[in-house]
């Protein structure tokens, strides 16, 4: 009886988990399905879930109209560059905060986080003007730097949390064995925190990939990433939902595939230290 | 791979990204900021003809959603960012930006260009102080699109110049909620370019105006009360459910699916609703002028998407060369050759409407008549201190128009009465005008 109840509960929980998972995934599924419909089917009421004439026409039109590879390359450079630059800066910063804390460490961490509380539009004009003055408007360099700054508090916070889980005695032992500060961080600390660093990289890459405020406002032609690619298919006068869905699917496909293959690492990193 | 190698690779990639980006530099191409609509997409597809004629000019396109484009272009032009050489702007922005000195005058486009051929209403709306600052790519007004089959079945005649009362009577008669058929679809979604564009034209027909000659708000006038109550009652009785959130695209979808007996909106919609690939009712659509209320003004607006050169551009001459090509008679013929006469950009040139082939297009005459019936300099029955048919051509209108649109949208959703909405708009407009120094 107890076993039956237990099996019933397991099925119930599994069903609930699947339902929640499907609910969360549904907008993406709907976008992908719409991308294979004609424009007329995309707005049909009632809509059909699978019973429609599947077509690749929208992908053909999008491919013909836009240079997808250029947008994709810009996204890779901007998201990858900003994440890696952020990691290079954040690893020593998080080490200092985790293993050499001062009275003000907590305040500094909170202050860093507080920069995320400022609405981005509040600093749009100053940053826009600075970019004009430096001649870096519509450049990947500006976006790499700005997105790195935006995500740096999250990177530092995440790494700080992971580093705190590592016993300080191990680092002390390394120092006693004559390891320099650089060696201590590179050869002792970093290998132990690889799951945490990997999940931090993945999460921040996703955040930078999806960032749509700065990437839309500071780019035109040369540095426009996939967010600008999607925006170019939105129309207030005309029903181009199927083409917009095709563009969106093409934009999210790389990050979905990356997330799919690295989900084990991502989950492992995000739950690192959660269960002692 | 060791950790050190990984970190070195990370740094190198980041530095390379930065380096390659710094090396991008400024190109001597003409960068065109534009919106994603049918006519603009068509133009992008035909630019090979331009680059063949002008091999020294390369074109780069930045296509954005209308509101994003407006914000991006305003930001760039106000800060002299110089990111764009050709801007796609509307009738609202042109005189305001020209007054600020942000646009290059387009009064020297050459003899072949034939600037006198531009429709007078368009030319006037895109000029400041008598000088043309933006060349119309296509123009539009608004009109009634109706289902000829439903009208025939019900034995109702739709006049070519209907009154609001005739439209309302027909809408109520043709509403069958059980069959999900609604008498009329109108804009309800909040926004200065959405419901406020439509509501302003309803007010124009009913003799209302947003401001008197001294910029005192007039939203509490009996004319506005009559217009807003009429609009609210009509959509409540004969409109689709959720009308408060319907804009152009939502109503287009409803009409194409055969859910609306009438739709009053932009003339550019005619090519969509008569396209059998997208519309279930393509073969049974009729057109009529926007309604009036017996006060000498019709509820039709006037709008143009036009091409302009920002004063910060360093490729002014090349930009003008492109604009003169894209807005020329030759371009219209090029589109006709490739896509057919029904797909040429309408509403910009007089000569188009004199072309025999174009006269056969079912909505051509009604589009021209609708454009000619709109007068942006005298949009209302009583005099006003502003120009603009469906908007007030002052910089503050975007913000205050959208705020007012939210009040009317809330009214349609049943959250407040027409009188409450109008009182809020009255107070808002007076406050804004005072703060901005108009009164």
C-alpha cells in the first residue's frame, strides 16, 4: 500500500514537473511551430498545433533578406568576448573577496550588485556620447566592454559563492609549499572551482547573447548581433509573424543547442555547494 | 587544455574581439535606417538596379521596428552620432526636426526628379518653411474597407462617402456575436500612432479639436464628449471582444479571417486584404471614403513614410542620390515591372494616378481621394494652433498622446467612463502645455 502510494506520488510529481516544463517551453515551441507555417496559417483562428502544411519558405525568405552569418558572428564575438573578459577580471576579484576579506568586502559586494538596480536607460545618453567621442559607436569592442561591465557583478557574485565553498586551508597548504599568488589562483583554486566557473561562463554567455537594450541602441551595421536581426522582422503595419518566428528560431537555435549539450555542467555548477 | 591555456585563450579572444572591432572604422557607404514593411522590403530587394547605376555607392540597411527606429534615429540625430545617412521618417517628425536644423534640405534634387509631381498634400506635410526636407517614399490616408458580400446579403448599400451614422447603423446590423462576426473593427490599442491617430480623426469629423488657438486643452468640450461616446458605444455594441488591445495588425488579422464587416484604417491595408494568399475575403472587399458627421471634415488621416538626410551625415550627396532614385518615377516603373502595379509604393506622386495601368488597381482611386481629402494645415472644423490631421505636430505629442491613448484604452476596457477619460486627458494636456511653456 505504502509502495503504491509512493509510486502514485512519483507519477504525480513527474506529471507536475512535465507540465511545468512544457508550460515554460511552450512559447519557444510555439515560435518554432509558427516558423514553419504560412503567414495566413500563423494568424489562423483557432490555431492549429501540428496539423498544417509545413513549409520552409520563411527560412528561405529570411536567409535571402538578411546576412544571418554576420549577425551570428557578431553575437558570438560580443557574448563570448564579454563573458571571457569578465571571467579574467572576476576570478582574482572573487579570490580576494573570498579568501582575503576585509571589513568592507560585504559592502563592496552589495555596491557591485546595486549597479544592477539602475535602469539601463538612465545611463543611455552618457554612454552613447562617450562612444561617439571615442569613435566606438557601432563597434563590437564597445559592446564587449559594456556587456562585460553589466554582467561583472553577477560573475563576481557567482564566483565568490563558489570560492567560499573551497576550504581556505588548501590554499594555505599551497602557500606553505611555496606557491606564488598566481600559481595559487591558477593551479590550486581554479581547477577546484571548474564546475562553478563553467556554469558562470555559460550563464553569462546566455545573458550576453540575449541582451537587447545595449545591442539595439549602440549598433547599426558593423556590430549588430542577433537581437538586431530579430528586431528587423517586427512590423507594426503588416502580418509577418511567420517570418518573425523563423528569424527568432534562427537566433535562439545556437544558444538552445549550447544549453542542451551543457545542461549537465550548468545544473552541476548552479547546485554546487547546495547539498553539503 | 590547462587552466592557464584556457585563461590565455580567453584573454586573447576578448582582446581580439576588441581589436577587430576597433579596426571596423567608418565606411564610406550610405547607411539607411528603415522600417520593416512591405514597400521598404521590396525596395531592399531592388537596390541592385541602383548599385549598378552607381557602383561607387554601397548601401547598408538597418531595419528596425517603427518605435525602436524612431527612438534610435532621434537619439542619433540629437547627439550627432552620424550612424545613418538616410533616415526613414514620417510626417510628424519632418517639420519638427527640420526646425531644429537636424535635416538637410532636399530642394536641389535635379531637374529629372520632377519635385512638382509629388502630391501637394504630401509635399506640404514634409516641408518646413516652404522647403522640402523629406522625400515621400509612399503615402497613405485612411478609408473604410468593407465586406461587399455581407452588405449585399443584408441588403445594405455602402455609399462612397458615408456618414458616421450610416457606418454605425450598418455595423450594428451586421454584428452576429454567435457567429463571431463583428460589425466594425477599429483601433483601441494605446499609443499616439495607434488609437490616438484614429480617435483624433473621429474628433475632427465631430467638430472637436485638442487645443484652441491659445493652446488651452479642449478635451472637456461637448464635441469631444459626443465623439468619444460615439466611438465607445460603437465598439461596445459592434466591435470584437478585446477591442481595447487591437491595433493595426490585430484588426488586419480579424478582417482577413472574415470576422469584421467593416474596418476603418490605413489605405496601405488594401493591398493586404485583397491579396488572396493571405486573406480569406480577398474577392469581396469594397472601399469607401472615411466617414464624416456633417461638419465638413472627414475622419481620414494623412501619413507618409519619407526619406531624409540627417545633417550629421558625411555622405550627404550620395544619400541624396539614393533618395532621388528611390522616390523617382523610374523606381515606380521598376517595381511595376518586377512586382506588378498593385505593389508600387502608393500615395507619393501625381503621375502614378495618371498611369492607365494603375487606374485599374481596385483601391487606387479611393487612396488618392482619401489623401486629397485630408488637410494637415486645417485638420479641424474650428481653427487650431497646430498642424497634423491625426496628431499634433509638437515634440511633446508622442508622450502626451500615448498617455491620453491609455485613458481611452482603459475606457474601452470598461475601467472608466468616457467622461472620466476625457477629464483626465483635459487635465493632462493642460499640465503638459503649461510645463512646456505653450500657455
